[in-house]
C-alpha cells in the first residue's frame, strides 16, 4: 500500500491506516485496525459489515468523535479537503464539524436532544457556524425542514422529538446535517431503525440532497439492499479491517472475498425458491479475541493452512477493486473446497 | 429486554462485585464493628449506664482515663451510656426498617399486580403518605402518647415509612408485568400468588435491598431526633438521641455528652449510605459504548 | 394544563387524607381539653359538660368530623390552649419565620449544590470530584439536630461570632439604625441557614453529579459535538440542561423531609418558626396546635411539590404528557 503525501484534488476524504484502541477491564482492544479508503467528490461509498465489525467507530473517527476510554492511534491519517484532521486544533476541527462534514446518526430518538424543539436544534447549527441572529437561524431551520419533506414545517419546528414519528425525527436529523451545505455526509445506519417504506423515502431524500449539492457520502450499513440502491462504491468490513472494496455493480456481479460471498448468499431474494436461508457458520469474534492470521479463517469455507498461519494483505485487483484474501494468489483453492454447508 | 429473575449464579456475580468494591467492604466493616461494639461493649464496661456515680463530685467530668467520654450531669459514665444506647438505636432502626419493608413490598406487589383502580387508589394513599412530613406526623401521633414504649415506637416508625418502598416496588412490578417471562408463566397457568412470589419478587429484591439499607440511615436519625426532643425513647433508657438531648442544655460546658453519640450516628449513616451506593452499583454495573 | 389540574386535584386529595388522619389521631388522644385530666379547680363538672357541648365535643364522631372539616375549610384550626389564641393566629405569626429560613436555605443550597455537582461531573474521577464527594457524603450523613448543635457550639460559644438563638435582638431596633438591625438579623439567620445549607446541598450535589454523569455520554451529546459546538456549549446546553430535571424532582420529593428538618433546627436555635411552635405544642399537649402545624406543613409541601412538578414539566417537555406517578419514577 503506498502512502502518499498529497491528495489528488478530486479526492475529498482519505483515510490511511486508521486505528482505534479501547482500554477495557480485559486489556487493550483494537476495534478498528488499519482501515484505509478514499471517497471522491460527489461519490457515495458504502461501508458494509455486521454489528461489531467496527464500521460505526470508523465513521466516528473522521470527525474525531471518539471519547475516552477510546483513542485514535497516532499513526492514523485522516485527510479531508487536503488537511489532516488528526493534526487540527480544536477550533479548526469544530469549524469542520457540522459545516463541511456532517453526521447523521442511527437512532434519532436518542440522537436528538429531548428538551429542545426540532427547529431549535437545527438553528443551533446555523448559529454556531455563522453570525446569524436567532430569527434568521430559525427561518433557515424551518426552510430546511420543508426542504427535507416535512409538511407544515413552521409547526413541526416547534415540536419536540417525542412528538414526532420516527421517520420525521430522522428527517430532522438529515435537515440538521444538510443545513450548512457540507461537502461530506457521514450517515451511520440512517434507516436501520425505521420501517422499510420510510427507509426507501429517506434514502431517496438523501440521494437527491447529495446530488443537488454535489456532496459525497459515507453510508454505513449492514443491509446490502441499501448498498445496491444508494452507493457507487462499497467497502466491506470484517473484524476491524476492510476485506474487500469494489464498485457496486462489480461487487454484486462477482464478489471476491469469501465473506462478501457469504453476505450476498445470506440475503433473502424475492423470486428464488429456497427452503432455508443460507448463513455463514459461526459468529463474529469480539475485538479482544481476533485470530492472529486471517480473521475470517475459522468461518471460511475455502480456508486452508496458509490462512491460519499468515495474515493476508489487502491485494489490489485493478479497476478499483481490492480483496484481503489468499485466494487472490491461489485462486485454484476456490474449487477445492467441499465443506458441509458450502455456499451454493 | 428484561432478563428473567435472578438465580444463584446471578447473586454470586453480585456478591463478587460487592467484594471487589473497597468502599462497600469498608462500610460493611464499620457497621459490623459498630454492632459488635454495642452488643459486647456494655458487658465489658466498668460502669452501668444508669449508675449515678458521685453526683456531687463527678458530674460533668471531662474525658479521662477512667471515663473515656467523661460523665454527664448526673455523673453517669457517658461511654457506657453511648454503648448501651447504641443497642437501642440500632435495634429500633433495623426493626422499624424491617416492618416498613414488609409493608411496603406487600403494598407495592398488591397494587402493581392488581392494576386498574385498585392500583391507583393504593398509590394515591402512598403518595399522600409521602407528602406528609414524616417528622410532623410522628410528632402528632407521639404527642398523644405520653411515655411511648419502645415497641410502639418501632411500630409507628415502621407504619410511617413504607410509602417510598411501596411506590418503588409497584413501579418495578409494573415494568416487569408485561415482560415476556411473566407472560410465559401466566400462559402456563401460574396463579397470581405464585407469579408474585416466584417471578416478580426476586426481580424486585435488588432495588428493595438498596432502599432498605438506606432507610436504616434515615430511621436511625429520625428516632434520634424524636428522642432528642423527648418523645422517642424515654429515659432512663438511653438512646443516642436522648443522650444528645440530655447534653443540649450544657453544650457549652460539657460538649462531650452530646458530641459523642452524634459521631456514632454519623458513622452509622455514612456506612449505611456507602453500603447502599455499593449495593446499587453491584446490582447494575455500567455498560460499554456501542461499537 | 390538564396535568396541572390533575396535580392540584391530587394535592387536595392528599390534604384531605392528612386532615382525616390527624382528626382521627386527635380524637384518639386521651381526654379532651375539658376532661378531668386537665386540672383546673374552677371547672365544675357541669361547666365542663356545658363547654364540651358548646365546642361540639359531645356529638357523635361523624358530626364532630363534619364540624371539623367545615371549620378547616373556613381556615379555623381551633383554639390553642397553650398559647391562648386561635391556632391559625399562632401559626400565622410563626409561618413567615419558617418561610424565610427555608426559602433562603433552599435557594442557597440548590445553587451551590448544582454548581458543585456539575463541577464534580466535569472533573469526574479526579481529585476535585473525590474531594467534593467526600464532603457531600459526610454532609448528607449528619443528623440535622446534631449538626445544629455542633455549629451552635462552634459559632456561638467558641468563636462568639453569632448569637445563641432567636431571630433578632428584641431591644436593638430601639437604639440602632436600619443597617445595624439588618446585620443583627443576618447574624441570627446565619447559623440556622448554614446548618440547613450543609444538609441540603449534599444530596442536591450528589443527585446533580449522578444525573450529569448519566447524560454526559448520551447520544445527543455526541450529536452536539458533531455539529461543531464548543465543549463548553456541549456541556452546558446538552448535558447539564438535560440533567436539571432530576434535581428539581428530588427537591420536590424531598420537601416533606425538609419540613421535618426545619423542626429540629428551629428548636436548637430557638428560631420562632412553625417547627419550634410544634415542638412546644407537644410539650404542652396542645393537640390542636400540633395538628394545625401538621396540616399547614402538609399544605405547604403540596404547594411546593406542585410547583416543583410544574418546573420539571417546563424543563423536560416529554414528561408533560405523562402522569405524575410516571414522572416521579424517572
């Protein structure tokens, strides 16, 4: 992997070797272990993985929102608009948060402050970053609520989170994120807590808003359906590492990493007749208990002795694809596997 | 998701957490020490707590080697009085808390399981009880009873203190009632009594234990206050409160009479508060952030 | 609005229950003001019977209860035998002193307590936090009357900075200027207020600290940081602001205990408030006065906790739609 010192101008965000550690009662764990990816301007990158793989933590590192007992290790580099976020002082960092890069969280009932009304929470962003008066900030907030598709925004703006439905609360969160026209949106499972119908509406909303502003988006999700709908490129995470990266259509057409294959096979698909849902045998190991070589080896149908002895590097496959798997170097092993429960 | 009620291993984990907490251990040690002291102490004392040794010469003697805490206005040895008074104060507090816990748990269980208007009515009564200043209520009652015997004092303290525990139990019962494991038991045909005793009660016991521990602190101070103004434990029976009361008039000339029992009260209340906090932490450990 | 009406109604119910219970207690008390137990050679049995009937003490329990409730609603709390005046007048004279003492003590305690609690949370697990924590633990563990005695001993007898008791020097206004009188009153207030402040600040600080620590890691706090607010703004507007509710709720729930605490403190410092009145009434077996004090105190507590409830509803909008039993559980 080449380290580079200058950011090509169409790359908005670049993570290099980001590592997050947590000090727990049982010792030091590293839930994010050497993650690197880029996001170009106007592009949506989906970060996919099961719970516990570290994708949400990765999202938090971009704006340095990791609190004690967690820590972003000093070797990590996070380049945003050409500047390394790790080296920024407090004031510069705050200028970026909410203005140039904004986050949308998963559960709006807890992510929104229960004692302030919706309009106030949006207006707060405006007032923090501009010198706008309370009145101006309020009218911008109301306008934004209308822009995200909330009917009667002047009334809704005065309501509190507990008075709004789940879908509306998430629209408020989106409004809060969009109000300062950021160039990067970081959406951490924005629709997971919502009904499927609302999910579709909100994803459309996000996509439209993003395209209208030419913004980029990092979309964290565990749902491959969402990925197919909304992203141009995908990075798959497992046990704190990126195991595969590819353009969306290429990934769905031909996944390279066994974990990705497993995820796709596990997706229930309408129109196919199948008696049983396929699952990946075993469970995700917790951060303290990661195997030293390939972390997926004990659940992988293709694994052989090299996999438990040597950690696979992230191979570059060309056309913007990568895969962290020894199968890249020994593709013939793929056809030698005959384990019970193999992926069909 | 509410977990099913505690079983043996769950209590084991709780006890382990408690043992690991230095503050709780210290509190338990102090309490046990105090209890041992007041049980054994009076037996070892050279002077009886009622004995007026030499009222002409030994009244208000300063603390010395023979009288570690000095003597009071009637030349009674203060240390003996404090130790035997401790028996009364601790016994009264713990018994009263037992009574109020039993009443409170029963009331709260009944209300929570009954639901509907019975529940509302029972809780209104508890709310009313909580709204009345306990001290004033006891003042009103004890004003009518000239020389209240200790057993009656204990009963009255217990009868005026169950309201908070009842509300606590009822709210826990309400939250557990709709939990899956209770519904499962009901669908299997468990009678209301069995539900109450076997399924709901263990779940409630943790918070109740914490509340009862803290209540000991409240009651011991309350009894001391009532004895201080003369309507609690009656002389010549000593209790920490009435020893302080005896010493009030002479606070400037013989402060040791009032200060010593007060320090004992502070120690007990501190220990009980620390233990209550420790129990609360042991029952509900903190959780790690979401990854 | 609906919640407010519900709350007031509940308050009425509470006072009604208290009134009934105290009525029962009074009737259970041995004898009445005109029984033979009360010695007065001039009262012949015939006279006693006459007065008893005049005071309605010879009717059935039900009719006595009825009379009593009606009297209560009119504000007539009976006659104080020990003070030779209507109970309501005795209470009306003592009440302002208690309100003054409690008012100042509450104001100071809550202000200091909330600041201390916030400071502790901001410096969590460091020396400041632990140090203040020890102080609040000790301060909250002291019996009120004992602390009063200790402060009286040190402040009035040893240091001689403060007077030994009472609310003011009765002779002073005759000879001195307004400022001197004010200072004198403040000196009299100082020790009782200090006692109450120590006792009340401790649990307030502990509650504030606990509530704040709980909310420091709330998700909305992280959202606020993600929006670019300074750490001070995040702390004040998003953590502390949401941690005020529990403290006010605590205040409301603790009012009955505070009323009790005032009794002992007033006794020790000879503060001429309702607490001292009640204690004196007990000594004189003046049941009507005792009952009058209890009822007045209950009414005040109900008013106070209703106000606290209203304040909590303003502070935490989502509780405005719940009923009170739900709210107080939080």
